[in-house]
C-alpha cells in the first residue's frame, strides 16, 4: 500500500520495527520513486587520510518529524 506524505512523495507500508538503546529502526516496503532514506537524508562520502568519511545532511522532512512528536506519530500511523 502506497500513501502520500506531507511533501506529496510516495511512502510505503511499514512492515516491522525494532528498537535498541538509542534508535528505533523502521523496516518498510520498497516503492517507486524516492526511498525513505533519500527523503530524509543525503549522505556523501569522501576519503580523508586514507579513511572514508561520511557527511550526513538531514532534509526538512527529517527535521519536521524529529521536532514534532505528533507529526512523527501521524507519519508512522500512515505507514501501518
């Protein structure tokens, strides 16, 4: 089942989730269009002194969900 998020992009059904001490991991369907990761994050990697360093840029959608618990609850509810 595909639903619409606040940006008009397609989101897919939440299949399950798991939690650890610091995070809640969402497992969801793969759909057409942007993935959930692409909608929330932009990850760029580069080499520095022989090691791969990653820079994560969070999207506006990520910040909206992170800063508004009601929006987060609605977001997860719509995926279930």
